[in-house]
C-alpha cells in the first residue's frame, strides 16, 4: 500500500536539526527529488578518505556492537571480489529506528552503500531487510534513481539471533540464518565467501552524511569524542515515544522526564538501571557506565505500574529466540526464565540464587552474543527490580496494573 | 601457552572431555563443559590434546596463545 509509506506510522521527531531524518519529520518519505534537494548527489570518496574521516569523528557501528567503522574499513581489501552488506534486519523487537530510516530516508542509506562500494572498488552491494514496508521503500528508491540498478535488496525471515551480522551473511547466501561456531568476521569471509564490509544501515547513512558534510561540519554537533547524531527508539514513559534523532551528548534525563520508574537502556540485550541520571548519549561513556546503548532502544514503564510480568515475558521470548545451536543458551535461558517467573509468582531468595548461578552458566558460552545479552537483561532486572520482586515474594503479587510497554513480535507468547 | 576453546555449536554434552581432563573441565547442570579460564599447565597439554581428539563432536580445540 503506497499510502502507508508516505507518512510515518511510528512517530518520528528530532532534537535539534535532523540529519538522517531531514525532511522526514515534515514530509514523510523522502523521494529522490527531495533527497537531491536536501543532500545533493552522493559525494564519492577514496577509501583512505573514508578511513581517516570516520576515525576522526569516532564513528561507531550502529547495530549494537559499536565497533569502530574506520578499523573495519581499513581491514578490507579492495576490488571486485569484495562485497558490501547493509544489515537492516533489525531483529530487536523494541527497535524501530532502522525500518524508519529505510522506509522514510531510503536514498541516504543507498548513498552510503554506493559510497562504500565505490571506495572499495566493487559493485557487489546487498541490503538485507526484514520489514516488508522498509523493503518495498528501498526497492522503489532503487527504481527512482539511475545509479542503483546493481543494489540487491533481499528480505530476511529470521528473528533476533538471525539479525547478528554473521547470521545475516549466511541467510543472504541461502543458508539458515544462524551464527557460525568459529568467529570468522565478515571482512575475512562474508557474502559468497568474499571479504565483506558489513554494518548496520544507520552506519551507512551516517557515512553518507559524513561524506557530504566533511569532517568539520559533521563534527559541529555533539561531543568531540563522538560527534554527530544518533537514532534512538524511545518507548513508554519518555519525552517523545517513537524514533528520535538526537545529537550525541544529549543528557538522557532530557529524554526521560523525572519518574521513580526504572529505565531499560539498549533493548532486550540491554541493561536495567534505577535511573538515567548522569548518563548521556555517547557510546563510550554509556559502555563505561555499564549500560551500552546497543541498538539505541531506551524504554521506561510508567510510574505506578508493574514491569515484572513483562520482564518475565521478555525473558521467555529471549529463551525462545535461541537458535538452539549452543547448549548453555538453549538449556540455560529457559531455566533462567523459569527462575524469574517463579520469583514473580512469589518464590523466595533461593530461586534468586538459582537464577544468578544459571546466569553465570550462560554468559560467554555461546557462538554469538545472545546468551550474554540476555543474561545482561535478566541479571540487571533482578538487581534493579529487587524491591518489586520482594513485594511479589511477600504478597504473591504487587497489585499494580501491568506496565504494558515492552513490545514483542506478533505471535510471541 | 595453550588454552582450551569450545565450539558451542558443535558440543553435544557427551562429557568425555571432563572424564579425560578433570583438572580443567567440569560439567554444568546440563552436561556442558565448564573450562577453567586460566592458561593450561604444561603438564596437562598432552591430556588436553587427547581430550580434544576424543571429543565425538570435534567441539574442543587447543589454541596457542602467546
């Protein structure tokens, strides 16, 4: 349905002047004519320029792992045997920023893809997308312009773990989208066995903006350590629920007006915190504070509601998303979810001890970051929601209405 | 120095490694190996090689770390 594409269904806004979402906030989908008026044609650069520029602005991958883009680019060989892979699978159910970007600013994503492909002297470009609306918008965008005939837009069908980049590589190649047992990174062996520069779609859009503005203008916004902007998805009791482009360095309390409710930072592989006080949108400082930004999801339940049952539901969902390849994840996550459910139902401290012991058995014992990320979500919930869980222990329930803020994919239990 | 690495996608909890190298490997509640995280003592390298070779799933590797 074309009409669905024209105006955002997820609320979209910006703090300060939007870069990636320029035009989107006011007009909805940015077609090629509007894109050219806003950004001009893609500013093609040599690989050396991109490596230096992305190093100078400290650009980090936007999929969740926050790997330095310059290091990844510098590690790539060049030539027609290379591939470029844009990961738009957005397996994180709470995140909307990637599909919003691809749906409403598809040309910026494509510009980034063409820019990197040109710098690596290849024309093998694949965009892997899960969301059907985002997929259609990208396909339409490729048809709206004359320089993107070789860009391959493919649908992925897999869940959370399937969005991990090595899993996406295997899915794109026609296999089952699960990570390999040995950690071979895409720049060594990626799409079709070729060296592949792979990153999240927002990373590519950021590269397009960086190339167009140059280092100085790109760095005019945000802190010196990580200038520029970031796309975040705000959920629940936040300033503006939806996808927001924020300048890096934005103080999190600005996005989260005062409330006694705890905050989830980084999504379902993220961390619960009692408060956002003192935290800023800056990946290195959030990591140092033990609350990595991940894929940019920030959620907070409304004060006076109980988030415990929702946390149990997410823990069960995380367990169900295990690819089933690695025993400690496959057996451990359901056991941890059972412990958590028992605690929510009034079980005593021995069940909390059991949960902590099993979380230790899950961490670091898998082929991908799913067990570790899930353990972070559950472990931090046990800590931050300790007071709520103790009410549940003594009264069976807490009597507060359920929070109803943490989304799960349709069909998930 | 050598360390023991488990390929978790291959491991099927047969448990032989723990029998052959009890000094380094115990099993968790589901039967999957818990490997001591320190570098392998020289005297155990031989036994570790045997444990890796005996794994029915070829899930164990000895890696050299400098």
